[in-house]
C-alpha cells in the first residue's frame, strides 16, 4: 500500500463537465487525488477551496494572440481595420499593409505595459497558456519580440507564454525579415512564425513555407503560421504548410491560424485538406470574431483535426475589442459558428481548453490524477451558464497555488 504526499490544497465539491462531483487534492504542484466528494478526508492544514457544486475546469489556452499589438489601435486610427474587414475581407492584405504604420510607434517601454495588462487580464480570466505572436520585420526590428520576451519572464510560473517570431510582412516581400526571425529565435523566441499567403504568388508562398519549416526543423522547434486570411479559394498555403511539415519531419509540431480561405473550398477539397492536416498533426486555430470568413470548425473536428479558438487581437489594427477572455471568444463563436446545442456548447469549451492544448502540444495538460494542479473554480454550475455569463473564474489555481 502506498501513501500519498499530504495535500497542500483541496478543492471540494467540484463539478466536472462530465457530471461527476469530486474532491481534488493537490500537493507538490500536482493533482494527487480526484475522488467522489467526501470519500477521502481533507487532512487538517490543507488550504480549502469550496467549489460548492460549481464547475471546475482545466485552465484556458489561448492558441493565437498578437501580443505585441495589444491596444495599439489608438496609435494609428482605424483605416487599417476598415481595409482588413471591408467587402467581406476581400482586401484584407491591404489592411495588413496599412497596419505596418504602427511600427513607427514601437518602443519596448510603450508596448510592455499593454502586454503586461493583457496577460494579467488573461490570468484573471483563467488563461494560463498563450501562444503569443510578436512581429519581427524590418519596420519593427526585434522591438516587439523583445517586449513580449520580457513579459514572458515576468509571468513565468503563472502564465506559460510561447513566443512566435512572426514575420508579419512576409520574408520575400520584406528582405531582411528572415534574418531577423533567426535573431529572434537566438534571443529566446520559442516558435518559428510565418505568413505565406501574404507573399506575391504561389512560388514565393511555397518558398516562404519551405524557409520557415526548414528553420524550425534545424532548430528543433515548432512552427506556427497565419494561412489564407482572405475569402479566396485560390489560396492554398494551409496545404503547403502541411506538406512541408511532412517533408521536414515536423509532424505534430505545426499550427495554422485563421485559414479562412478553407471555408471557400468545395467539399472534396476541404475534406482532403483536413485529412492531410490530421495525418501530419497540423493544428488549426479559428478566430471567427475577428473576420467574417471562417474555417469550417465542426467539419475539421469531425475529421479528427485538433482545433482551437484564439483571442487573436485586443484593440489593435484588426479588431477593436478583446478582454483576453476565452469564454467570451467561445460565446461569440457560438453565434458566429452557429453552435448552440448542448453538445456544441461542450465542444466550444473544449476549443479553449483540451482541444486547444492538443493544438499547441502542451505536455501534461488535463484535469486528472498525476497532472499539474492547474485548474479553475467557476461560480457557474452548468456549461451554458459558463458561456452565457463568460465571467472570470472565482479561483484560478496554478501548480496547486491560488494565483488569482
Ligand atoms: Zn491573427
């Protein structure tokens, strides 16, 4: 018979989304017991959190956030935002070009307070994992990525920030950006970024994908790209990314964000692409609130692809709102993706928790015995209330300690 280490924290009467009501005991940063309520005594001295029948979930995962750009919209006005969203996103590339103007305002001391605020807001809303894109280009240099790297260190132990060195203006269109991405990786960025669809023509798009995947493979890192952010079925860079992942042995280590053009493919082409994504372990991130053209999320899930929702933007040149609240993102998605039935509401929560963790390949993520003691205690007792109210969790627990 083995004895468990004494719990330092116990969450009692925790309602799991599968309906079980359990006590969760945590010690040494891990979940040591997850048992039906009242079946294992809470030892004296343990910190007690009474969930009182409220839902207890895994922490939220934000699989896609442009963290360097948070709250930069007031710096440049909304001409870029208008161009990005007008005409059903038909001229979104011009919006990206206009948004480049914000880079003249890039100073670490200007960006860092907004970045800190976004991570603190996220933490209050239960977000403990963020895949953070930071622009690396000849206008921004490494300023954006250095600001995000500094914030990553400040929040270490409370929020895991995975930093994507992201060449927002392309690498062939913006000579010098590729070298800057390599510098950003050497400076501590975690993931090689890309945006192949912004390049001029198929050959340059292929070259962009090839460059990024070759670099990721050489460095032993993951790759994350923005693909096909326009309502035009001629765009094909999500497939290019999946093929390149296979060529470079990056199976299970790639993410495509936006991938909006896929929604304009015919059924056969959609299915072929999604099957390829599943085979190579390419995760997809959809952001239906930041643009009117959307990835077919439910079809992707039905074909076994890992899918997440992301906050994407917080008051920047692409989107005027955003509170770093993944429940709010899921609530918006319920309307925008037409997902309102009870089973679909459960899927929406998966898209910002377990499914998002699959997209990012987070090791150990989950609420079970032996997993890290990272969990959220909510006031809501039903998933429908969790989404409808999209309120911050009552208690945010990280490694068995209350952090918010
Ligand atoms: Zn984005």
